[in-house]
């Protein structure tokens, strides 16, 4: 547990550097420029590198499918609830998707190692890749709908390069296309650069936010969904599957990680209240620290 907390502390160092850069350089440090660079240039590296870390086997593929199944099972009722709770289209979009886009990479993968050991990496990597599709297909559409019509929102999905990059990476993995060590190192450098930039970007958005400006209904609704509704529903659905308890525990953990920084990319890109999304990410990340002890107890008692 101490090692897990230290891992999170080092994640927060990069966030603090982003905050410091924005505080010092102010308007010269443009978060929108960083967002465009992250989404269109570095995030494809993260996906390709993720696929190259482990060879896919049939038995592994069932895990991300379960992960996606849980999200799709909960997404439709969430969209209906959002229409009833929020009149504002941007708030409706944030509530509908933010809780489902968890930080399965920067927090989920190292947390899996800390709680389950290195044997969890293949599963957390695949779940993270599945989450990429949630972010850049469903997430792009829903965040776009906060500002654009249906046609424009669908076009925005096509424009995101991470989707074709994912298919290319999948083909490379499935057909065992060899990559030289220098090419693998090239993708790894780009992926680490993308991960660090994501954390740095969160820090730039944290500068100047006002937590009191976050509407209580949006805060309570999204955080309750993230840490209560989604984990409880996921545990119930997982109990109905034939997955080993160890694997169920990994999926359950990934459903409970804080709201992902990728939400900032999309909220900023499509003008869907990025400051409020940043506040939600910050608060969910802070709340997750004490919840780690609860999560650790549940996993040790039920899944290990």
C-alpha cells in the first residue's frame, strides 16, 4: 500500500509541474495547444506501445470485452438519467461520460501491480486499450454533443488519429509483425512522452480553477456514479461471469480508478467546460486516496 501511495505521489509531481508552468508563464502556456499536440500526435504512440507490451491470446480478449460490456450496460440508463437531471447540454455530456472514462493507464496499471502483482499487467493493459476506444469513440461523440450537432460529432470521431493507430497496432500484434528494438524504443519514448504530457496538461488546467464554481448537482452526481454506482454494478455483473476471482478483482479495480485526464482533452477540444471537468478529475483523484484502503480491503477479502 505504501508503494502504491508513492506511485501516486510521483504522478502528482508531473501535475504540479504543469500547474507551476501555467502559473509562471500564464498565457504563454496555452492548454489548448498542448491538448492538440497530445491528442493528434502523442496519444497514438501510447496505444501502439500498449499493444506491443504483451502478446494477445484468445483467453485475454474476454477481459476487455467484459469491461466494455459493463460500460455499455450502464451507459444507456446514465444517458436517460442525465436528460432528467440536467437541462444544460454541456453538463449532460459531462455527467454522461466522465464517470466511465477512468484513469486505467497512469493509475490503473501501476495500481494493478501493487495490488495483484505483475501478472495483472496483461489484463490492465488490455483494459486500458479498451478504455481508449471508450474515450475516443463514445467520449468524442458525447463531449462533441455538448457543443455540436450529431453530424459534426460523428465527424469528430473520424478525425481522431488514435482509432486508426489502434487498428494498425492490433494487426501488428495479431500477425506477429516483428519490430526492431530501435522501433520499439521509438514507440516507448512517444508513449512515455504522451503520458507525461497528459499529467502536465492536467496541471495547467488546475491553475485558475475555482472549485466553488463547480455545480453541486454535477459534482455529487458524477462522483456518486464514479465511486458508488459503477463499482457496485460492476461487482454484481462480474459475479455472474465465470472469470477467475483474480481477474474479476482486476476488472473491479479498473472500474473504480479516478476520472481520467483524457476527459480534459475532449472537454477542451470541444469546448465542453474543461475547467469543471478538471475540478471533477482533481476531486476524484483526491477522494481516491482514502478509498484506496477500502479498495485494498475489498480485493484482499473477496478476490484474493
